[in-house]
C-alpha cells in the first residue's frame, strides 16, 4: 500500500499506485478543465504530485502542451534565473562486482579495460581538471569491496581537496557510489562531500531484478532505500535519477516523483538534484536490447514536467546528450550540466588509446569546457562554478527554504558572476573572455542595490588577483 512516509521501498514506491497513476493519466490526458486546474496550481511554484504531473506528461493537446512548456520556463527563470551550474565527472575505478546488463562495468564484461587510479594519478587528474577551470566534481566508481572499498573513496576525496594548482582548486566533491550503510554515509559526510548521488536506474521492480541479476546491487529494497540511510547518516543533499530507456518512461517518471515525495514526507526535504540520463552505447553492451528509448521531443517534455512538479530541485544533464538536446533542455528545466567531460578512468590527464577503453558510456557532446562556456554565454546564460551554499552551510532544508521562498537568487546570482569572473581571468580563451566580461557587466546592473555594491567590490578584488569571494 502506498505510503510516502514509510521507510519500506515497496510502500513509498508502490507498484499498484504507479499503475493506477498511469491509468488515471491516460483517462484524463485530454481533460482540459483538469489540466488547466493543475497548471493553475503549479503557478504557485510549490510543486504538484505524481498523479497531476503524469496527467501533464500524457496531455496531447498542442495548446496545453505549449502552456506546459511556458510554465516550465517561467518557473526555472523565477527560481534559478539564467544561471547554469558547471561540473565534471571524475572516474576513479571501473572495477565492479555487479552484473548490471546495461553497464559496461559489469563483472562479466571481458572487453573493457579495467583500471583503478592511484592517489598520484588522482592528483594528476585533478590538476588537469583545475587547469580547465573546474571547481566542482562528481566522483564515480564501480562497486567492488576489494578494489574500491570506502577507505579508498575517502582517501581519494582527501587527495582531491588537497590538490591545488595556481588559482585552481576543487571546492565541492559530489559522490556517486553504490548504496552503503548509515555508518559509511556518516564517514562520507565527515569527509566533506557535497551531494550524495545514486541513480535508481529503474523503479520497476520486475525490470530492476532482470537488469541486476547478480551482485549487491541486485537487492532492490536496499538500493531504493539508500537515500534514507544517507540522510540518516547526516548527508543533507542527495541526488536521485533514473536511466531512461530501461523501463517505460511513464513508469519511471511517476516513480521519480514518488521518491521525491517520499523524501519530503519522511525527511522534510526533497532531493537536491534529479538526473535524467538516457541509455547510451558502451563497450560490451548491446544497445539494441533496450527498446524503451525515448525521442528528443518527449525527453524535453519529461524535463519540463519535472521542473513543474519539483520546482526547487536542480535538474542535471550530462554530456551523454548532444548540444542541440542540451540547448532545449536548458530552456525548459535543466540547471546543471557537465562540460569537457571524460567518462574513462584517468581520461583527463592522458588520452586513452583505442585498445584501452575504460569508459562507462559514449560522450556525445565532445566540446571542451571553454567551448561549452562560450556557447552558454552566447545563449545569454551565466555559467556558474559556485559552491558557496555548500561551504556556507546552506544545505538540506536550509537551502530548500531559500529556494522555495525565492530568495536563493540573492546569493546565487552574484556568486555565479564572481566565479565566472575567476574563470574568464584564469582559463578562458580571448573570445570567451570578451563574452564573459560583457555578460558580467550587464548582469551586475540587474542586481538588487543591497548586493550590487558588494558584488562590484568583490569583482574589483578578483581583478587584482584575489580569489574565492562569496555571498
């Protein structure tokens, strides 16, 4: 029985409730009166529930769909402005004991080159990333208690934070590793991580068991309840997501929102981020086996409906997607993207040869970080390397309250401009620098007077060589 406050995965992700939701959405997909009512409710920017959002996703009326997209854009602009947070993934090891059939890291794959970074190799990776301009990383690792124990992850985090070069430093390390215990989450918290990220892959329990035949990850309940344990371990910010293409998108969409509702109901704060990856080709994986793929237009609608349903949550899109797809996704809801990414182990410091493929998936957007920044500036966005909220203790419910009350922009916009200023001075090409300086000048003029003066003062200090100012 569906119970969002329950800590039992089979109750807060209830199969019967999802099936009833899909049936309800199909029945009301062209109910204009209901859809208008849902949109009116959503205009309050307090979110809508999984049933209401599923009705919007099912809607087939062109004029109503336009209203859905327009509202998603409006909500994103109201809460996040034109800021886009930048990050990069850092793959530490692809050793894994799980049998996930969609992932090339699965233990039975003999075609992939297995690799684990030493602490010195991690240091070299971080130097390479800092020299690009990155300030925020998401570390990734396969699940292997022998090769990748928690102690290795903790030591790696320490190495990352300790590695500084010129004006470069990593100010926030997010962690995407396998589900673990409350005690281990407490150790990650103590190590100073930002967000703990774990993709559900699929909320469909039957599909989950089929796709995860062996290994610790095959335990659906343990995996699905990971965020509860992470928050019990003291981690304020957690990030959820599914891998679209493993099961039907309608089921996954409802499951995602039910998970967000569960965290809100049981922990008092919803997910800090939601990621929306799609299945991609990879070494040793037959992409033709996954027949639930979704086309770009539908993908964009999913993102728009997520933005409406959980307005306070950051939505993440990686370099799995093309520049064209990312452009549209940014308009309707995505607020964080990676740039200049490598999905191979050790791929930043040294390019892999063809016979050393250790990548988790194919990168589609292969542009450098500077090219992505230039592109964002051209589109009128503020590329942000800000990590201030995490370092100022504005995490969990403290962050969410600021977002929900529309006050976070008073911190985020000036912080975005300050970190962009650092980037254009330290790392940007001449064209990117010119575009960046022009945008900073225009955006400073739009700031509220009470923070404008201090922002200008900090920008002047950055010009003089000082770094790391924040509101």
